C-alpha cells in the first residue's frame, strides 16, 4: 500500500508564529545545553517538553520539533557514554585513560559540533519557512508528520476534513 | 520511503564509526613522545625551573636525613653495585639536567622512590627482593624515567600548588617539608606517569644493553609474592595494572642489533652481604 503525503507548505503560507516556534525547537536546545554539560539528560527532557507543548500547533512546527528531538538522541547517548567513562576513570578509578578514551573524546566533541552547526542552520532556515532535512532524522520526521497516516489534529487545520463519517445529522433533510 | 530511512541510518552509523576510527588511527600515528606530552601528562613541571626543583629536592632530602631520621645504609659492596648499575644507565641518559644522587635506605621494605631534583632512594629490602642486577637496573631506570619526565615535581604542584612550593624553596618551611615528604612516599603517580616512566625505562635499558624484559620479570615476581601494598613501594600502587605493564615490557621491540650485556655482579653475594 503506497503512502500519500500532504503537500508541504511554502514559506509565504506559514505564519510568523509558526516560523518562530519551529526555530525555537532548535534554539531551545542551546539554552538547555549549559545545564546539560554535567548532566546530559536535561536537554532531552527540555526537548520532550517543548515537543509535547508545541506539536499540535501545526504540521510545520511538529516536523521541526520532532526533527530537533530525534537529532539530539545520538549526541545525548554519546555524551552519556563519555560521562559514564569519565566517572569510571576520575571518580571510581576503575579504568585508566587510554587511546580509546581520547578517540571517544574527539568523536564526542566532533559529533556535538556537527549537531550544533546543523541545528543553527536548521533554526535559521526554519525561521525563513524553509525545510531542512537532517540525514535520517529529516526523512523520519517527514514520514511521521506529513504522511496521510498521521491522525493528529492540528490547531491550524480544519477538523471536518478528517471526519469522514457523518454521525450527527439534522432531523430532516 | 522506508528504504531511504534505512539507508540514511546506515550512513549515520558509518559516519560515526568513521569519525571514531579517524581519531583512533590519528592517535596511533602520533609518536609516543608527542602522545605522552600532549595527552598523558600535564605541563605543571614547566612552571618551575630545574634550579628551583633541585633546591626543593635538597630541602626535602635534608628533612629526610635530619628530621625524619632516615638512616642510609653504609655498605661498600652495595655501594659498588649501585655505582655499577647507575653508571651504566647514566651514560645513556640523553641531555639530563640532573646530577643524580642515588642512595640506599637501611630499611627492609621493598621500596624505591624519587623526590624532585634527581634524588632517588632505594630501600635495602629491594636488593633482597630482586633476583638479579638487571631487575635492580629496571627499577632504577623506571625511577630515572620519573625524574627525567619531572613527574615528582608535577605531582607536588598538583597537590600543593605552585605558591606553596615557591614559598618552601625561598623560606624552607620545615612543617610543609614534612607534608611534601609524606606526599612523595604515600601517594602514587598517575597511571599515565607510570606508563611513561616504564616506556622511558625500556628505552634506557635497551641503550644501556640491559634486557628491557627485566621490568616484566620484576613485575612477575611482585605478582607472585603479593606484597602488602600498603606498606610497600610506590611501584606497587598501580597493582591492578601490573599485568598490562608486564605485557608492555614483553612486547617492547629492541633494535635488530641489540645484544644484552649482563652485569658482572654476583647477586648471591650481594644478598648475603645484606644479612
């Protein structure tokens, strides 16, 4: 069964509010990041909260919130790994620093930098009403939000389009 | 659509794996010296000059002999053994800033340690513990490694701060000297420092035509004897990693033309002289 997709909105069709909320999905992460350095779960919690608060506003906002949330999962996991490893070395003294640790540190820094760069660019483009698809996460979020299988009601879409069954009928025609 | 998502996922995994491999391979391509100076040891020692370090060492040594009443062993045979081992190693040290002072402490502990300024203390118990002059040379080469890499002074700067060390060098506060001495013998070097000292020792032993595997045989004996770690040498404090140090010593590759020259020392006689 082929899946159909709802046409994407063009920049001029989007309201300023939608664009700002979509941009906020990426920028909010920066605010949470400072707290997340010692505890790399705060950014994820903030992203989840932002996602649930804003996702119903419009498909455009839903897409960007979902892409932002999903795209920070890998870096969060990588940062957790580093936190665990560093604690084992410096606090519990269970393992020693080796080349793998330094390679992982470099990998973590670069992964975070890539994520930061992409998030900034995506935020700027979202503000302009332009879609930017991250590798994997972009396709996944698009498939989730813009497919006809998505049954979520959005505040800026009229609901009668979704209601196919006419349960309530007038008493006479 | 699903195919594209799966393809993207594979791309991401390859990208992450590639980044990690890039850093790991990059580290392997770095020379040991660069890796050690960039990643495995701090630059604290650069904050203090060699002259100041030597002065600090002299003050700690004075404290040891005068206040702590550490007794040095007076034995001609042992002195000649130390001289033989030391002179062979010292000749191979490249551009040293230190005038080494190596003494034997009259104590049965299996111990050896170094304080700033090129002063090395070997305990009598270590002579009894070692099975050959080569093993003693391995320990001494390791301690020389700590001296040349300035681990001792780096450790003191980390623990006490530069200000305190400067105040000691200029004023010679004996109370603080006691603290420094306690720290020198009671706390171990970082594992990275131990690794660096081992590496230095193996290279020095090779240049001095002493088998670098003497380090491995010494550690094997340590593992066999399972000495009390609280009472014995700094060398032992990294015990959980002794096996990796044995492995490193055994896998050390000497140059193709390397020919070991054994010491002409009757080790049984040395042991008897200590009884």
